[in-house]
C-alpha cells in the first residue's frame, strides 16, 4: 500500500484534497465512507445490488486503514470492529461505526468526549470501553487534547496497547492536558506520522527500530535521500534516533522530541546532532518522569505569560488614579450615554486596561517581566535570536529596523516596489537608497521580485567604485503581496560572498506563518539564516569554499562571469545579520497592528543599543495591552496548531485554484494566475508551472521550492478578472457590495484573494458559487445581445492588452548625488524631502500640460515628494527623482482614484528648477 497511492510523479494530476493537509483529506474520506455505508444499508433493505458500492467502500477503506495507523483516534480496536462488521456483512453496524467515527473526526469530538471512543453496541465495545474507562472519566473534558507519537519497534499490537494503557494510568486530575499515544515501528513512519497527524505535539523515540516503513512511500524516500541525505545504508542503526529527531525537526521544529535509549544515554546527549532533542531518558526507568516531561513540554508552548497576567489583573479589584478613564470601565458602565459601548465590547476589555506598567503588567519599552518572557518565547517559537513586539504595525517596525541599522549616508539596496514605510524610514535616517528593480509583470500591472543578478550587479558595481564599505543593507519584501517568494538562502549566500557583513532586512509583513510550513520556512528569513549558519559550520562547506576559491580567486567586480556563477562566501568572514519584520495581525490570530521584529544577528551585541534607541523613537508610550496579549497568544496558537492551520490554508488555496481553473464555465471569464504566469521561465530552473499540472506531487513542488529563484506562494491567489470585463477596482467593489466578499489588493485586471488560517471550506465554496453565478449571468447577457457582446469584447481587450508599461526608477537629480559621475545610482532623498517643506522651493505643474512635457525634456522635472498610486502601491516618484516621459505616460494612463502625494487639481509637486542648484547647501543650513 502506498502512502501517496493516488499521486506518483508519473500519474496525471488527479488532485484530491490532502497534498498539504492530511487532516482535510481524512475528513473527506471518512465522510465519503459514511455515505457509501449508508448506501449499502439502503441497498440491502431494498434488495438492490451492493456490488459497486462494496467496491467503493473497499477503495475508500484501504487508504483510511493506512492513514489511521498514524492516529490515536479511532484506534486499532475501532478499525478492527469496522472491518469485522464489513466482513460479516453486518452493514448496519458497519454504517453506524463509520458514521460515529466520521462525525467524531469532522467535529473533533474525540478530543473531548468519551462517547466518541465507544463503539456503542454490546459486544463490539468491550475492548475500547475498557481502554477508555479511566481516560475521560477521571479527567476534565475541557482539557486540551494532543497525541504523542511513539517510534518503537514494539512488535505485537498487544504490547502497543499495553504501552498506551500504562501511560494512561499515569494520568492525574491536576494534569493540564490529556494525551493519547500512537505507536509506529520505523524511521520512515516516524516522519510520515508527524506530517500526517497534526494532533501530534511530542515524539518519543525508542531505541532499536527499523528504517523502512511497512508502506510503500517512494516520494518520502527520495525526499529523505535528496534533501536530508538520509538513506538506510548511510546510517548505522544506533544513529537512527538522533537522525530521526533531526528529520522531524526539519518538518515540524516546534515539536518536543524525547529519546529513550537503552545504552549510554550520556553519549547520545553529547552527540553533535542532539540539539533537536528535548530530553534523553535511559530506558523506561521512570515512566512518570516521561509523562511529566510530555505535559511540561506542551505547557511551555501553551503558557502565555503576558496574557495570563492580564487575565489575573482583570480579576483584581483595583483603584486607578492614573490616566485612561476607560480602564476598569466605570466611566462607561456608569454612563447615561455610552453604556452601549461597554455592552458591545464586554467588561473584560475595560477591566484589562491600564496605563500602569506596575502590578505585573511590565513595560513594552523596558521589559523586565512577563513581556520579556513572552518575547523570549516568541523568539524561540519563530526561530530567531531576539524578537520584539511591535504595536504600531509593520509600518512602524520597518522604520525601527531601518533606523536601528542604517546611518546617514549609508547605501541601502532596496526594492523600489517595497512598502512605503521603508522609503520614509530612509528619509528619516538619511540612508541613501539604491533602487533595484523587480521584474515587471506588465500584463497584470504588477511587479514580481528583484532578480539575484540585478542585486549582484549593483553590488559588484559598488565594489568597482570602491563604495562597498558604505553599503549597509539589502532590503527586500518576502513574500510580496502578490505571493512572489525569494530563494532567501541562495540570495543571502551570494550577496554575502560579495559583502560578508551586509545586513539583510526582509519585510515579511505577509509571511508571519511561514515558520509553520516546511515549504515556506525554507524560504523565510529566519529559516534560511538557520540553514546558512548550519551550512557554514560544516566541514563539507569549507571544502566546497576552498574549491570555489581555487577556481575563481578573489571576487573581481569586473569579471562578468561572476553574474552567472553561484558565489560562495568565506565562512570565516561571514557575519550573519538577518532581520525580518512581520505583520502578525495579517496572518496569525493577533489584533490589528500587532507585529514582530525578528532578529538573528551575529553583531547583536553592538547593535542592541541603536536598536533600543530606534524602538524608543517610534514606539508609543501607551501601547495597547490587548494588542500585546494577542501577540503572546498568536505565538501560542502558531506553535500548537500552526502546522495544521497553515496546511489547511494552503490546501484551501489549491482547491480554489483547481475549481476556478478547471471549471468549464467559470474559467471562460476568470482564471487564477499559475506559478508560471507569476514567475517567468528564466527564474524557474525546475520548470515547475502549476500546482495542478499533470504529474505534480508534493515532492515536485518541494523540489521547485528548493531550487527555483522565485516561487509563487499558493495562498496568494491572483484572480484575473479582465476577461470578465472587470477592472480590479470595480470587481472588488462589486464583490463587497453585492456578495459581502472582502479583499484588499487589486490591479488593472486582477484582484488578489488570500487564504489564511481563518478560512474554511465553506468560504471557498461560497466564493466559487459567486464566481459561477457571475459567469452564468455574463453568459446569459452576452449571448442575448450582440451590441453588448461587442462592447464587452472591447472592454476586455482594453483591460488585457492596453496596459501601461511600468516605469523603472529613473535616477536622482545630480543635486542629490554625492558624485554625479558615479555609475551607481544611489541618492539622497532626505535633502529634497525637507527642501519641499519650504513652499518657496516647490511648485505644482499639471500632469496633462505642455509645461510638464517641456520640463521633462530638459531634465528639470524633479519630484519634491513621494507619489504612490494604489494600486499598485509602490512610489512611482520619490523626492529628488528626475521625472521621465515614461513616468508621465504611466500616470496619464493610470485609472486609479487613490494616489498618495498627488492631487489632480494641483498637479505634480516639483522642486523649482532654480532651487536645484546649490539645493544641498541650502537645505543643510
Ligand atoms: C510589504 C508590506 N510591508 C509592511 C506593511 C505594513 O504593515 P502594517 O499594516 O502591519 O503596518 C505592508 C502593509 O500592507 C506591506 O504590504
């Protein structure tokens, strides 16, 4: 039996739910089995043939029997009873048990109700009832439930059952959680178990188990060989335990792993690779210790120090004599006029408010208590050295990071398409941006990501000009709003080869969940940093570097071949300095504006002072307490169920992609952009095109994610609506007003839908229904009226083909460049920005005027401010930028209403030509 029975790399795509979320697929299969079982019963009672239904039942039951070996529920007893009933042709018992299991799995009731574990009828239930007797009877049913995966070669089912029972007997009323154990007998099944079973929170690995699984798992096998260098022959059985802990750590780093060895526990403890292992036990000498360790491990993730404390604070009777009348809610609940405000939000939000930083509430600006612990926990959970809570959105976190790391005059390589907070951050700190261009996706009026070649070229040019020591930072957005994800590891590696101490600031505003998907993690700032740290510490890398150096010598910036060579940095010179800012609120369960600043910096010692100053500069002295609490809670959820929820969000996006692109009616008008449409061929070494292309499996996708320069995050669903005659803005408006569907980003001919941990199958079903209804209506109208059809075709053509070219960054005016003859294009934005504060220095010129055309021709049209149209949302002009004909043309074609920094009635704001000469000197006075 194959784990991926329906998907081998050669088979055509028959995408069924489950590539990224085994839980969804499991629910679907049980549901289908329950329906088939009911049909059987009906067929028997009506005397019709059961042949076909029986075949369907067997086809469904076979993979389920495999899947369920990795789950504690329903367990072996129930599955055997089910099979027995089928074997006896007792279809009504079969149907009843199937139904019970399906319901328990779909509703999750097995986590909290003893009845889910009961078979129900006399005779059938004995085994399991006995098994469950002391399970729920002794415990509090509201206790969170989890499963423990035991990897051990326990040979007989009886021994497995006994092991489980022994663990159950250790349960005490004061235990904070309740857990069940599931045992698998091999290395491979250990890996499959943590992939398939999201309920697993801890893994206990016992000595002496075999490598190969009893099931055929060809994709897993090649994954282990290719990506983790693990194959049976390459390892000694005595090293299986440590190697398995490492492999599991790659899939789900949040899990607690325990090793039980029969030999020298101390030796294993000092094993170089034992860092993934939480504790090592010598034999089963103290089962109670293991039980307590399991609970404590989960409790450490469950614990939310700030939130807990805030709840305690809300319970206490406290008299407040400080500012903030809403604290404790008396000004609200005693009011004659605003009581409804209190009732709407409930009492707790007011009881949990305070402007005090005493009484255990700690201070965000100078944390020494529970905020500090909460931040340390989050740092561990998100795989970084330090983590800071931001309460003013990633807009502010970006300014903090930029100010902390960039000094006036430093050069920063920055994607022009990045969020405006970075551009403003650079104005504030006086860093000089050197804009690097993302590849354009002109047909959709959006940008992709910045190619590695562009970045290397900019750095090599700077090196050739002797300016490398001024280069401070590379600042990129990962993933972009539209879902372009960098090969972060490769980018950092090659950049470090040219500039070994550069600081990386990855804006991961849209990517807070990345840690909890193995796919996304390898392409995240912190995941890549961790991988590079490991790589540069290895002997294999040193050997590779020595070879590289022998072949290429020192980095010669004039050598054009370097652009096409995978550059390797000197492991002794490299300083890994990686920062990421994430909008926790955008993709995890956190209140709006909650943001994490993640740090993994070899030079943190000397940077923490400036960082603190920057934090003080931008952080409110009145941060919202609920926001801090939600940053704490978001971490708890991410660590305990992030894997499941993120997997489901990915799965939902794949379902949506399939349903739209393969739907005969919907796909006439709407399509979802594929990986190939969003990532041009030259950036896809693997050739990977679409999640639903023929032959695609999770392994194909993984390989593409491991190798391609850019990939598309499937959860960013660009729905192309131009073929339905809608521009992005009006389609967004229609979805909101007519169908209560909200989204935020649009382009000329597309809207961006995102799936996240909040979405359900019903949301997807509703969206698909809406698209089907709109398509049906379009079909109906267009087939009736030829004039309407002609107008529609013209509109579609204009939306799809008549798209303005996206203008590249032109250049900074010479007045704002240190050396106008320099080949590199960095410039000073701060001077023109503040120059424009004095109205005498600027003037407005209408966009549709001859005056602007003449100024442009003479090179004297220089922007006095940022101009940022929404969409696309990047600054098409920055202060000090020379305006070109391309920019004017783009702006004239722009059909969006919201353009920050531009008022049509006034025109473009320019620096007066006569002020450009000597502008610098004047601005500095
Ligand atoms: C790439 C990027 N960075 C930062 C931000 C700002 O994040 P926040 O809304 O948390 O301030 C955004 C907002 O959309 C963004 O798209």
